[in-house]
C-alpha cells in the first residue's frame, strides 16, 4: 500500500501561478483599455480639430460676404486686388488677413472657438494651376478681362496676378457660368486645434459667385431707343452703350436664374393677367410701390438688397413710380420706371425696359443696366454712370461666396 503524499505545497504553487496569470491578463486588459481610450481620445481630438478647421473656413466665407461699412474687416476694398505693394494697408505685411482664437475684437473667432484662419489672394503661382489667359506678368485688378489669348491657359512662371473667379481660368465649367474672371479668389488656410491636436484645411474661395458687371452703362441683347438725350451725352463713360450682345440672361449672372431667385431678399410675383394666382402679391396694375418692402439704402450706409420680380403676365409690365435704392433688381418680364430714380447697383431685366420722365424728374443710376430686349429711354434728365466698384459691392453683399475647392493637409 502506497502512502499518501502531502500535496498542499503543489496547490499553493498552482494558486500562485493562476493568480500571476490572472494578474498578467488583467494588466494586459488594462493596458489595452488605456491604449484604446487614448486612441479614442486621439481620434476624437482629430475629428474635433478637423471640424474646427471647417468652422474656420465657414467663418471666413461669412466674413468675405461682409464687404461694406464697418463690417469690412475681411471683404474686398477698392484697390486690394492690385497685389503687393498695392494692397490696402489693412492687410498684414505678409499679404494676409487673419482672425482666430484669442485675437480679440473683430479678429476673434466666432464664439471663441479654437481655430486660426489666414486669408490671402490666390495668385498664379498656386499648385493647382489656376491661372488666366492673358499672360500678364504684372499684378492686376481687372486686366483678366482684356483679352483671350492662349486657350491652353498657361501659368507664367513667377506670375503674381490675382486669380479672378470665372471660366477664363482653369476651373471646371460646372463651377461658374461667368465667361471670365471678375471677382478675386482667396486662399483660406484654417487650422483647428483640440487638446494639442491640429488639423489644417486649405480652401480656395471666390469672393462671390455672382457676375454683376454690365461692362457698360447699358448692355442689351437688342437695341436702345433714346428720346430726348443720347448715349454719348448721358452715359458715363461716353458712349458706354452695348447693343445686340447675345448674352444668355438665364446664366449671365453666374448662377441659374432659379438660383438667383432663391438668393433674393424679397421675391414677388404675378402669375396671371389679373395677378390672382396662388402666391401672387403684385396688384393687377403691376405697380410695385408698397409691394417691395426694402429697396436698399441709396446714398446711405451702402447696404443693399436683392429684389426678384417674377412677372408672367404677357403684355403688361411691372412698374415703379419713383425708385430709390441700392442693390440688384431682377425682373422676369418687362419693367417701366417713372418719376425720380436714384439707384445704385444692377437693374437686370429679362424683357423690355422703359424709363419715362420729363419735367423736373431726374433719373440717376450708378452701376449699370442689362436688358434682354429693347431699352427705351424717354426724357433728357437721365444719367447713367457705369461703376464697376458698385456692381462688385452689391454682388458680394447679395451672394454666397463661391467655394472652388478645399483640401486637407
């Protein structure tokens, strides 16, 4: 008979080995959990930083739209697009404007969010190859509109020209209906930060998607009939009247006309001869007095509005007796203006335009007129001053900036 062996020591060793294994497994699990938590934190911080960088781009686009009065701390100022040394002195010495976290005042980021943004003009040295067709090696304001040279749009080495938004540049045709660049493109660099993690987005943004430049005091696809004056005498610069231009009025503004309607501050319509259709708010006589609530601030603080009038009634024009305002007035159909007129901006008519007057009534339009059909001007007290700066200002104030592209660094 085999005597019993004392196995109590073996059980103790087994227990210790088991406890050690469980400890190792537990420590491993804790370490893995810590790693997972850190990875989750890193991912969260990276996503938050990226979202903050996106927020910075969005704020930059909002600031670019604020282009008048005291709000003009980012938007275009006359002469800015001339490039160094012709940029306005509100730009930094490095040719940028910036805002962001901790900068204070009007340069503080929205709601104190942790991102910093630098904005500069995009010139033709950009890595995307965006450039114009005029091969001008000098900085420019509007030289891009002069000629249409090499159709291959070669970028000239070292060219400091400011890229202007339009199809005259190496941009996809789907981005714009504008035939050549009118508004500057900005390079927006936004850096978002979350718990020390940063993400950077670079966006190319056009100051506006709208092309409001009439290129003349009066621009029409038809003819101009002037009774009591002349284009040379009453339109500045002298002879600034363009007839039979063949513009596509559904897209000339840079967006489809349906998109233009959605941008408008006010939209009014008459869909039948009696203007009694659903949604009609224009009276049967076509008078817009009392219908439009805000024509914009003529000769005041410079703020403007976009008014869209859809007049489907055949043979009857909408009319305004005494027009004072600032902005963009878009008319589907015919328009008649009478009485005193003081308007700054663009009058854009997808029909005929008749301006009538006489006696002591005066009509002053600063900006430009575009009409798809015949323009008839009656009376001698009419002055039209083609002003590109005013047209660009009202475009920015009433449009969305055009996002050309963005990339994550």
